[in-house]
C-alpha cells in the first residue's frame, strides 16, 4: 500500500493552545472508539524513542533554539513518528488519534514564531509523504482561559499571551481555509458534549 492509499479519515489530530483540554478529549474519544475498533494514541512531539529525545531538547526550558531549528526539530520528530508508528497503524486498519500534529507547527512556528504557515508546511511535507491528518479537532479556547488552566508551562507554552494569541489566531484561520478537514469545538463547554460532537462527526466518516 502506498502512503497515499492509507485511510487518512482514521488519522485524527486534536489541536488547540495549552489548556484547551486536548489530552482529556483524546483519552475519552479513544475509549469510545475502542468499543468496536483498534485505536493507537500518540502525542507530538514524541511517541518514539528518538522523538522523545527530540522532545526533551524542544521543551526543556534551558535550551536556546533558533526559530528554524525549533521548526525543523518538530518536523524531524514527526517524520520519525509517522514512519515508525502512524503509517503502519493506518495500514493495519487502526484509528490513530494524535495529541497535536503538523497543525501545531503551522500555528506555533508558522504563526507564533512568524516563520510563515506555507514555509513551515513545506519543510514538513517531505517527512510525512502524504500521511497527513484527515480530520483535525480544534478545541477552541480563549488564551486567558487556556493560560489559567495550564498546569506546568514548558519552554514554548510559557512564551506568553501574545505568542499564544498568534498561535490561536493561526489555528482559526487554517480551520476556516480547510473546513472539510476541521471540526472546531468550543472547548469551554462540558467535556461530555465535546466528545459527543467529535464522535458524531467521526461516525459519519467511518
Ligand atoms: P505538550 O507537551 O503537548 O503539552 P500541551 O499540549 O499540554 O501544551 O506541549 C508541547 C508544546 O510544544 C506546546 O507548547 C506546543 C508546542 N508545539 C509546537 O510549538 N509545535 C509543534 O509542532 C508541536 C507538536 C508542539
């Protein structure tokens, strides 16, 4: 099976700024899907031994990284995860739910760091070889609420409100440009409602 034949509608990314509640929603959606399907859950950056090592470089508060070094390290960790875990799981007929994806790079490095969405997309594409989330759930939350809910700020999450506002605005603008791929949910509502909305949309594409 070539990568382009993979069932990408089963590759579902959960996105949003810090404090949007992604991890809880991923866990709940995975549990519901597991009733009648095989599900692989991953997170970015990370999800492979190499990726976890790259993650510690990226998120450790002591590191100084030039913006393009940061963007390329995220892309490297993602290329490894895609080759080692995501593509094989999709080829096996599994759902793959991911806590963050290439869309975080478009929003944080493309928008937040100002590297440009098209430019960041271009450096990610070669490593992904068409393995791109078919569905993106954007958990939309106000930046102030997100920051207040954030438990521990890492090097990037601790950049402050202006940076996170730029990332949030970029998420929204990409969602508006790719309406068929995105499910935008108000993350301030009850988790049960968010999970129901997501499952209903995924059910329609199963
Ligand atoms: P993470 O540990 O996933 O925590 P949370 O999602 O709870 O914030 O955070 C990873 C951090 O890295 C987060 O601040 C977003 C950032 N990030 C990027 O800047 N670009 C990326 O491509 C990815 C995957 C994450």
